[in-house]
């Protein structure tokens, strides 16, 4: 019986278990989604205190009700050209074991995406890191890149950011 369950799981892959609610947002005209259970809150752009000697995608830290939270610009982390922040720019606070803010161009909506609507990421070659992509969500005629936000930053990057963040 366990062998049948194992075989079924290997055929459907890990993506089949990823149906659920996703917060969708845009970066440079592309649509992304992340599991709503990882989202703690959404804020407009606010004052960000720069932290020296951080990678360019780490914009600094914010003070959110007395808690210091590191903030990364997802455009820069993904190698997309920087853009001016507008009144549509948001900081999504996510829980990746610690609270982290991610800057996105615009937040769109919460979508219910079933497992049957999610395909695994396409093979893009060995030089393209797709570990942080849960899958490709097919919603109506659109494709949303579903992120595994826990894997967007490596453990080393996360530790470096946490160590550099000043304590309140």
C-alpha cells in the first residue's frame, strides 16, 4: 500500500500539493503569487533605513510597530531593472522563519489556485536557478509564477541580513 502511495506521489510530484490561496502581485509587468499563509501584512512604501555592506537588493530595515524588519527589493533580487517607487509600490511582510519585507510593484488580488491549475516550472537550463519557483499557476488565460518565498533567499543570505539588522 505504501508503495502505491509513493508511486502516486512521484507521478504527481510535489507541485500537486500546492493548491490553495495565493496573493498575486506584479514585478515589471509579470505576475507572481505567493502562498497567502506566508503573508503577514501588506503596507505601502515607507521610510527604509539603509544598512551598510548589504547586497544591492537589500534596501534596509523598517520599523513596524516597534519591530525591526529587513526589506528586500524583489526586482533587484530577481535581476530585474530597478524602478521608481510609486503610490502602487507595496511592502509585503512575509514569514520565512523570521519576518521579512519584500518590495513589489503592485499587489493584485488573492486567488484560489487548485493543484490541477499548477504545472511544475519549465526546464530553463542549469544556469537558471528555479528552486524558488513552486510552479506555474494557470488562471484563466494568464500564467502566474508561484514563488516558494522560503527559498527566495538562501539561508546564508537570510542569516547575513538578520545579523546586520539593528535591534530596537
